[in-house]
C-alpha cells in the first residue's frame, strides 16, 4: 500500500456533481430566513416584502438569459425543471403529435421521463452521437417529422463535457417551422452544466425551454428554474396553488430563489475569466496524466471550445474506476465515475457506451471536474499519489484475473 501523507489535503474534483455555496450567495440568502420571511402570497407587509424580493430575483434571472420575468418558473431543482418541461409539453400538445427527439446521452432526469412517455404511447427518436459525444446535425434534420412536438437536447454533457451545437439545432428547428408553417417542435435544453461556463442567451441559442440548477453554479441545493418562452403552453405537474403563474404550486422558497439569482449573476458575469483559468489548469492536469500514467484515454472531445473548461473524463485501462475512487478518497481526493445521480449503479455509464467505449473501458473511467477553488497545487497533490495508486490497482487486477 502506498504510504499516506502525514497531513491529508482535501482536493475536491467533483464540481459537476455539486458545488459549495458561494459566500456571496449565502449572505444574499440570510435575511430571507429570519427577517423577510413572509409568504409572498400574503397581503400584509411581510408578505409584500417577500413578494418584492421574489419579483426582483425573477427580473435578475430573466435578464441574465435574455428573457422576460414572466418566462421564469422557479422549481426545486434541475430534475423537476426537466420533468416539467418534458411532461408539460408532451401532455399539453399531444393532440398535435406524439413524436419526441432527444439524444442517447441525456441526463436521466430527461431520459426517465422520456422512457415513461414511451410507455404512454409517445414515439421517441434517440439521436446517436459520435466518439466525442457530438450530435450530427444532418441526423437531427432527418429525424424531424410533422408530428414532432418536442426536441430535448442537453447544452453540455455532465459526464464528458461535450458542448452540443444547440444554436445550430435551434436554427434548424426555426427553418422547419417556417417551411412547414407550424409552431412545432418546441426546443428544450438542459443547461445545468453549462450555466457556470457558457452564455445562456435564449435568443442566440434559439431555445423555447431551458433548465438551470442552483447546486451546479455555487448556489443552494434544492432550487432550480425553467425558462419557458412566452406563449408556450405547458401542463403543470405540481398542483395545489396559483404560485409561479399557476405553473408550479407551493409556497416559494424565497431564500433559495434569492440565492439562485445571485449565483447565476456571479456565474454569468465572471464565467469567461473562470473559463480561461480552468482551461489552462485542465490542460496542465491532462499533460501530467499523459506523461506519468501509461494506457489512459481522454473520453470526449479535446480540451477547447467543444468541451466544458473544467471537465476531464479519463479511462484508466486495466482497473475498476470505482476502486480508484475509493483509493483516492483515502488521500482526500474526491472525484466520480459518472453522473452523481447514478452513483449507486454498477452498470457502465450510458454516456460512454453510447460514445463507443466497450464495457470494461467505460467501467475504468473516472471524471475529474475542477472548480473555482481548484489550483495548480491541488493538481500537483493528486499527481503525487495517482500514478502509484493506478499502478497498484493494475497489479492487483492482474493477480485477481489469473
């Protein structure tokens, strides 16, 4: 066993799973727990104060994505927003068609509702992706049909960081509508991973619905939002009150909503600067990995414009990714082997297998996602132990396979 350091340094490299809550965000939230605590629907002054804050958060969030305040529905997170978009459109427009287009590498918050709709009689086209995780525009164009009512394609992949050509897809949808004199299909994108690093301008992206999650952008957990273009009908999924324009019942979580708006503001204002910093750091990390550990493979596109700046997904041939995670945790190094929402599954990543990796290589893969507090010293600490850990695990694997 490799000797442990006298002092274990905590290195968190799982920012795609969740982030800490930024201090500015926490400070923004605090007054709404103990001072401005009224129900935003109430008519007395505590309620009016809370309602004013809610409206301000909605204005802030909408402005950051080039939308109107009435386009924003606050939810309990990314999964709820995805579900509301998918079920909401499918159920409200089933009389116009029951065909949906998505990709085979979506997050399960998209795929599971889609699978459920298939059982209800909807027909789904799952677009294939290439070895780097990209959708082919020509394949998408061929998949469009007169009865297609919804397209849902993620902005950036949570496992391998692939940035899909969302604006190009949006333009093809606009052309399809014009050529066929229709308002369908509607276009939804899950932008949970993209919100920290990429522009969310809904007009430039040509999207009709967009999902954002607070916990991926240094905001609080349990809060998200769904952008819905003006004039688009969706069927509510949570009933019981008239909140959120009757689209999502329940007393609004004002502290979390204020935190989400602040987190989104910070992310969009400083995203490019952080992007530039992280690309340098990620390149350094990959160079170190390639120089010091043989038989590895970068999953997904090369570091650059087509990949999220903070994402490295590496296949370590000859080991089990799960074992590597457990070993690294002993040294204070935290990473993952795919989506945090499927961490209990022993199945290989559906994203990696859809990209063409065989089962063994997919199961040997580990995702490192850097963040705002990640520095070169953290990477150096990881590289001090990772090569020996990989070597030891490969030797153990060889012995066990005899």
